[in-house]
C-alpha cells in the first residue's frame, strides 16, 4: 500500500524552491574552515551568508549511498533503505510519566537504564536512542551520560544522542569503540538552527562526524509559523534546504558518507505559540518529507508515534496512530517516537509498550491485502457451502491466521462486557503498565564485560573532568 501526498509536479516545485533558497537566500554560516571548503567547491559568500549553487547540491547528492546500516552489539543489523519499516524511540525526553499516579518526575540515570532495557525487549523496536535526559548529571555531559548508560542495556543498534559539539562527537566515538567500529555501530543526529543557521559548534560537530565516517542524520527541527513559514509546503522547502546544506558540507568532508534524510517539522499551535506534535498536519508533513527524501534516493526518518497529550488517553491514541500510519504508508524507512508524550517533553514505560503494539498494527496496515486465486477463496467458499457452512475448520482459515491476516493484539481489549468486567475493567494502558513492570522484573540483557564497563566509566569520568571541571580533579 502506498499513500501519495505530493504529486511529481509538487516534488519538483519544492526541489526548485529549495535550490533557490540555497542559491539566492543562502544560509548563515561563519565557520572559517567550512566557508573555505565550500567556496573552493563553488559556493560564495556575502557578509555572514553563504550561497550554494545548484550544481554543488546535485554533486553532493550524487555521492550519497542509498542505504545506511547500523549494527548492534548483539549482532542485529538495521539497514535503512531496505524496504522495511524500522522503529526507534523518542530521544531526550526530560520527564517520566507514571500512569498509575498520573504524575511526572524528572528523569534520572536509572530511567535511562530502565528505558533501554524495556526497548531491548520490545519486538517491533529495531533501534534504540538514549531515551531520557537525566537531571542527576551535569548538563555539560548529559548527552554523553545518556549514551554511556544506554549501550550496556540493549543489544540492538544504538543511535547516538543529540550531539552539539566537535568534542562530544569525539567522546561518543571513543565510547562506541568499546563495543565495535564507530562507522558500523554509530549514527549521529546533529541539528542546524532554524531558520537556515549553522553555528560554529554545529558545523564543527558535522565535520568531525564526517571525518570519522559516522553516518549523519541532519536533524533540523523547524516549527511552521515561528521558525519556518506557516505553509506546510514552505516549511518543507526550508527544512529541505537545511538538510541539503548539511549534506553538502558532510559530503565535501567525506564523499560517500551515509546520510539519513531526517525531518522533524512541527506546527505552531496558533492559540499558544507552542509546538504541535499531535496534529494531523505533522503526519502530512512527515509523509511529504518521506516522498522528498526518496526523490533524492535517500533513506528517510521522520516523526511517527507523536502526541501532545499529557497521559494515555483517547487524544494520545488517535494522534500517535494517525501520525505513524500516514508516513508509514508513504514509505518511511524509519519512524521515531516510541514512548513519546507531551510533544517530546515526557515519556513513559507503559507508552513504550503500547507503541510496540501500535507499530505491529501499522506493519500489518503496510502489508495491505493480498489478492490472488488462493486469497480470493472461491474454492473454499464452494467447499463450505457444500458441507458445514462454517469456515472455522478449513485449512484455508488456519493458513491465513498463521500468515497474520489478522493482527493479534496483546494489549488491546477485545473481550465482551462481562469478561472485561470480570477482569477488573483493565484497559490497554493498565495492561501496558503491567507488561513494562514485568519486563523490568524479568528481562535480562547480556551485559558488557567488566573491562568494557570500566572503560566506559573512564571515558565518562574524563569527560566530566574536561567539560565540567575544566580539567581539574
């Protein structure tokens, strides 16, 4: 099944608008080394603006591979661009929501660890991003602490935390080397600042990642109406310009560098000015982003399971299901958001478990309906009508049940009233909370060896000394 939100003419128009933005409006980039490299390749500057000609953008796109691979220490491998839909969690949530009490608390290192363990156990989650920003470590090493305390608690591929500086890239690479080759085991998302600004630290980080051959996810996060045009088409064109400018820089540093085309466009809520992650407009923007990234031949990662809801309620369910299903049907290679709540500010363990089931349902949706002679079932209908008038005992029925024609839920309640009442009226949220607690009690992740764990501690302690204590003990 395929959902098309942009026509071929629409995609061409957005591409042309993007090339005009880069060539005529330009980006704000003052990094001396990057300006020199870009100008040698055909860009030009005026004041703090840098202008990228279309032939340079097209050259950079021609260098990018069509697939991006990342390994996990347990031997699992995710290949973006292989035709499958992959899923990962939201990254960097500040608060942890507890459904039984309906309260939130500030995330800690323990929450980082527990979230990684739960994500490791969920069968539809294919990669893990450090989930929470722990408030019990200094801000200067927060991203690095997230990565350090995620690596030992999953065997799935771990995508890097939000990185902002060259030194953070170097330290994240050191940590990855504890488990394997960084170019195989690490991807990094690095964000320009919308609209069209590339601070020196961001440029340094992008260039360092490229030098180290780390797959890069340019990660602009514009909000339509505040840091991008209010029109979805205009906001997508600007986001595209931010992604392509990042891509040009990275490919000049290391031609052939794997790039994940990553869009994080949200909308402004006009009554408050806040960022809207739950509206169906986000799903449309994500689907359009998928089509645009595929036009360039790149694997695409966009928002998926997202909501502005504060709890596990009806709003939460319909927002995240729409926002996942629409870009999934557009052909997304990877969707984010497992466990996300409150527009990324919070997350919960129960939400992760719910989202694992939603991801399974979306996977069933993408498979669509098989229509061939066997599926049409003319013979089985004739056989039943000549005999029992009942399809339950037919091999045809068993075969299609085993093939997953009906997605079998583990959490969603499908009992009649009397049975549901007998079971204490628990719903999907309660079942998910119980499953999260069971996973934390029972699920064991193969640990790092003692030497690896010690080395990660040493790297983080050295980062603490360097970045927080200014080199002093």
